[in-house]
């Protein structure tokens, strides 16, 4: 299956590869950037296997002997002849092309740095329900998960959210987000993290977010954007569930 790119960043047809059947996960951070920019892309996970989608499409790039620079795991993005892996790396690549990043080099690196810090945060969120390993079921590590979640909610959650709240506050451009005067890809990702925390830890996140009015406002700003709203209303955005990064286990939210 071939999708041809045309001249101009917003007319390139990208291919996004992520696991089918998983709700949002790391692939959703890339989707939000593509959707907000109005970029043309094919979500390979949503295609039937008979049409070149599903798990075989992923394995073609993960295990194919003819792939010179194979990605380690989804998500990865195909842009013409380029194959880019790692969420933060994909967004760094797309930022300038989709007008979702600052133009000067220092601000580009600062935006990327913030996205990498968000990536660290996301790992810690995931590890609240899978502290012993991703190959074990949650039920096999519930005791360790409860201990890990308790520490996360008491210490790590306020530390991360407090940091990002200060970043928004200190943005010299006075914009609604963390970098510059306009929304960037890292703001889209931050809004997704806030939404995920509200799903996974409704009680604890509400308490911590009381002290983060700028992050709450950023979340509202992002999900009120016209293209994001259309995406939300399209039925293509899968609801949060317990098969992904953000999982709701009430016994962990205490």
C-alpha cells in the first residue's frame, strides 16, 4: 500500500502506526498533533488486515529484514521515505512541518525538552498499575501497584504537575501554553495527560489540579480548538479504557 506525498507540509499524507485495539496510548499524542494541524494521515491500526492494516502492518516494519532502520516499537510514523519512531521524536519532526513548534532553535529544543519530560511522566503514570513488568497482568501485581500508586500520588504527581504549572506561568510570551504565544505540540500532549489523569485518578488528580489553574485552562483551551473538537465528535477517538497507559483502578486512587 503506497501513499504519495506532495509538495508542502500539510499535503503530505502521513502513515501512523500504532497497536490496533489499544485505546489511546502513546499514539494518541501524535494523532492530536496531526488532527490539530489538519494534516492528511492514514491511521494504519484502523485499517483491516485485508487492506494492509492491523498487526501485520506493524510487524512488517518491526521485524522486516529489509528495513534498514527499524523502529523499536509503535508508535512510528512514515513520512515519504522516512520512518520515524518514538513519540517525542515524531513530534519534534512534525512540529515545524505542521506549524506546531516555535521557529527559533532554542525554543525548538525547549519544546522538545518539555515533551521528553512529559514522556518521563507518562512512564511513571503507567508504572502505577504495572510496577513489576508489562508482561504481568495487573492482578498479578496489585499489592506492588498499590504501594507504587500511593507514592506516585503523594509525591510524583504534584511534583510533575507543579513543574509544568510553573512553566506555563513563566512563559515570557504570555501565551496560553508552555512555549511562545501559540499552542504547540507539547501543549496538546499536556492536555492529553491531564485528561488521562482525570480518568485514571479522578479523586487525586482533582486535588492536585486545584493548585494548577493554568494547566486546567490549557486543557480546556486545547479541547476547545475547532479541529480537536471535530476529532472528538468524529467517533474516531477511542474512549479511555483499562488496556493502555491511563487505567482506572479505584483501589489505587486513595
